[in-house]
């Protein structure tokens, strides 16, 4: 294996350690090598805290060795002041003479400027080592900044014949349950890995979901509610706590203070709503319903991946809220308890 690839693979391993808390920042890993030995390592642990390069430099016991070392970093070092100072400047100030970069940063405030800053300071920079692996690691971050909308994951559970619920045959009847305890736990992990969870007004009115993360460790996502006609009651559980982004064509003064209200046209497309979410700093969104939103995103091909749970029974004429399967072939099918979990990627 080429030496540069060897150490970049180690940097990729480190980067994945930040999966739970780095977003909306990317996962990044950094390795510092002197005379064939790793003398420093780091990864971006949490948004707002030190970047991978900062943590790697801090871990080096003998700082005088930095002037004779190579840094391997999965993503181009930042060149702007955000919540932390620019990492490119830290590398220059540390007198590291050579930097190997996995891929360029698609974020417009960096996007080649970090590499340019390093080269202008006399640092030798090599770009593109394991580039595709480094891009794939941060497919959500890359997709968001290239398409100016969040990475969209669709998630739903259905009957074998494609329905999300059954007719309510008695007053107060609870929603149809398709998921097992194991798959419910998986869904909570999935929520924790996204910046936001999104639903329509119908889902809130029928199911009164909390849309939070429970029984697993991880950050709480923002909750997005699309309610163009202002039908959702202000007492809905989704509004109880956390960050809530609420889209409606009607201005409301009755919602809790923690709700961020965004006014849109009544016929505003989901593309418009996704664009506004990107402007709000949301780089990934898990869409959990209802059928109208899911079908619209599937038919317009405005999604990046889907997790579909299929229960081993049909609802027939008692079924409501039918959804269409994505046209792409599944990349993964597995059994969980009695259900099938189907994974789809949209590369269009």
C-alpha cells in the first residue's frame, strides 16, 4: 500500500469517531507522521469544538517534531474564522512542511482557499489521496453544500401492500404499528444522526409524535413541521421542547416561544422548503411522513436515501395512506425480527 494511502486510511478511521456529534460540520480525521511514526492524531468531536487538525497538533508530545512532519487530513483545512480559528493558519504557524489532503471542502467559504493559503505559505500540499472514500464519508455534508439543500433520507414503515396506516374502526384507536422494538431503536439512532426530522401536518394531527431521540445516546435533532394551512394545535407534543422549525402560509401567534415560524406560500414546493432549511443551517433531514410528502419527494427524485420497513401482512381495503416504492433497486435488504428493511440510494 502506498504510504500516503496508509495514513489517510487511519485518518478516515478517526474521522468516523465524530459521527454522532460533528454535524452540521463534517467528520474529519487528522494524523501527523514523523519519520514513519505517528506522533499525533485527532478528529472533530463536536460542532463548535476543536477541529481534527487542532486536536492532532495538541496531541503531539514534542512540538519541535512538527517542523519535520507530514499531516494527513481527510478534508481540506478550513481557511476562515467560524466558531474556531482557521486550521490552515494553525498548520502554517506550527511549521508543518507537508500536508496530504483527502478531498477539497465543498463549503463556499473554504472550497480551495485552505489549500491555496497553505501553498502560498510554502507548505507542500498533495490533494486527492483516497478522494472518493473521503467524499463518501461526508456524503450528507457534501450533498448539502453542492445542492444547497439538506441531504434527504426518507424513512417509513408500511404493510406488505404499501399502506402506512389502517382505517380507524373505533373512536380513539391508536395508529397502526408496523415496527418491532429492535427497528424502533434503529429509528432513534437514525434520528440522532440527522440534523432534523421532518413531518407534515397530517402526521402530527393523527399520531401526535414527539420526534425526539430516546433510549440511545446522541444529539436531539431539530423538528420540522410543514403545516401550510395552520391546522396543527399549539398543544401538539412535537412543540414541547427543542428546536422546532415550522412552515406555514398562515402567520400564527399562538405557538410556543421555541418555535421558529417561517412563512411560505400555500403552494410552496418541497424544494423551496428544503432550500430554506439549508439557509437555517440544516445539512441533513430525516423525512418521517406523511404519505403525501414521501410520494412527492419520490416522484420528483428529491431524496438521497431511503429506509423502508415492510411488515409481513397486507391491509387491503382497510389500508390508508399508500406510498410508492422508489424506482431504484435496493442496495441492501435485511430481515429484522419479522420485518424486512430495504435500503435505497438515489444517485440521480
